[in-house]
């Protein structure tokens, strides 16, 4: 008896991957080179930070998205596929956009930047999770990494930004890119796959594991691109304080949001990380622990309110008829809302540190900061809508809506899918 799932990837996936990898290999052959041996000792110092960020990308974000009962294999494996592809493309683009050398120098720092840039696609893929195949993920990754690095180039060139500030906008950019893309992919037939979107105890445990990985290593992510040791130390402290408060708020405020005082594991997964997102862009400007803790408190509460209220509005109210949005992993409440809070906190901290003797200069910095946040949101939405429209074309042989959130559409099950 033949499979009821279409063989949509048998030809198209190997073809696109082979073409891309050949192109990447040729670019690396002609346009890249390793750093000179005399600099290698200095360049290996950031290696522990690279390890931490890699764990966040591979294990943290991979398991964070493994909450669907029938979509665990694809959640983790497709996350790795997206990261591996995105890093290669990000290193190439980053070299062409920001390197002044004739050949792109390859070092640990550039790989860190490539990994962090590719994480924008990992965040966005949480919104489209279960609704796209690997070929669509290839297209989405290439377009999103290009849009993110383009946004970073505009920020550094025209908005007086720095490496850390522009990269920490990844949460806002990735969330709104994913929300906009999934809006284009969410059709009326999505309800046919609703049963397969349910969570289970085992898959929720995987998601908890991803949350723990991200919680542990988030201080490294927020401090990796800062130049001075004192700034790195401050960023690590502030991130930890914010994460500690948001972890406590996640459980307590979740119980308050339930009519019977029950704690939602979904809220714990989302709000526990909100503090790290909120302090990211301003973490080196916060010179007192209580400010970081207040941001962690507000971020945790906002994340839970977003996770509690927005799905109800989408599924039951007129909101659904207006936009028809379906955010599988609720990246908007996990990354988008806390990211917006962090951007506003950065602007307020700039105002608080303003001196009357340099008011005009600080005023321009505030405008630049507001422009950077607005640019990230606007580019994320515009890029997401464009990408979503492209992904909705029949060219990519997307899985039908009835087969959403189902590993069987992509994986071989030798045990005949017992339990599915």
C-alpha cells in the first residue's frame, strides 16, 4: 500500500541543496582565507563564547520548538539544517558587506557573527513550524539572513549603531519576520490539522530542556560582541539578574493567569527567557542590578499576557477574521514583545544618562536608537510578508494543510509509526 504523503522532496530537496553547496564551496574557494598563524592565539580567545552560542542555537532553539506531539523529529532536525545552511550564507554575506580585505578573513569571531545572524531564521521558523518543508526553509533562510544583514548594514551606516546594538535587534527582527511570513501561510484549512498541533508530556519535556539550555547560556549571547571586559562583565550580571526574575515570574504569574491557579508549561517555556531578550540591547548600559530585575519582571509578565491573550483573540475573536494569524511557537510573545520592551528600555536609559552639556548629541543618539528599533520591526515585517508570499507559491511543493505538524510527511518510520 502506497504512502498517503506526497514525495515532494525526493527530487527538489537534493537538487537545491547540491546547487547551493556547490555555489558556497566556490565562493569560499575564491573569496575566503584563514587568518594568519600569528593572530590565531588571539582569535581563539572567543572560542568558549562560540561554544555557548552554538549550544543555544543547536540544542536550545532546537528543543524549544519540539513541543508538538507529532512534530518532534522535524523540529530538532530542521532547526539544525536551517542553522548549518544559514551560517554558511551569513559568513559570505557578512564578509562582502563588512570586510575591507580582498579576501574574507575566516576566524572564530566571524563564525560567531554568522551563527548569531543565522539564529534570526531559527527564531522565525518557530512561527512557521510544521507548515513548511525543507525546500521552503532553504528559501526562507537565504532571504531572511540577507534581510537581517541588510538591516544591520543600514543600522551601522546611517543610524550610528554598533555591532552589539544592531545584533541584539535579532529578537525583534526574527519575531516579526516569522509572524509576517506565517500570516501569508495561514489558510482557512489549517483547522484540519488542529489535532496534530496538540502538546504532549514528552514533547513538553523536550521544550523544557531547550528552555534550560537557553537560560544557562543567554549571558554569553548578550555579552559576546561587547568589546571591553568591563562591559562584558556588566552584561553577564545584568542578563543573569533579568533571567532569574523572569524565571520566577514565569511560574507565579502563570498561576495567577489561570482561573484555578494552575501553572502552564507553555508560559514557563516562553516567559522564562523573556528577561534575557529584554536586557539584550541595553545590557551594557544598565549599571544597577535593580534595573535589570525590573526589566526581567516586566518582560516575564508581558510574555505571559501575550501568550495568554493573543491566541484567544486569534482563535475566537474578530482578530482571526481580520488577519488569520497562526504563530505555532508563539515567537511574538517569546521574542517580539520582550524585544520591543528592551528597545524602549534602551531609549529610556539613553535619556537617563543624558547630560545637559551634551543634550543635542544625546538627542541624536536617542533618535538613532528609535530609528534602529523601528527599522528592525519594519524590515522584519516587510521581509516576512515578501518571503511568505514567495513560500506560498506552488513551486516549492508545500505540504497540504491537512498534513501540517506531522513528522510522517517527511520522515521514514521503520516501526510503522506506532503511537502516531
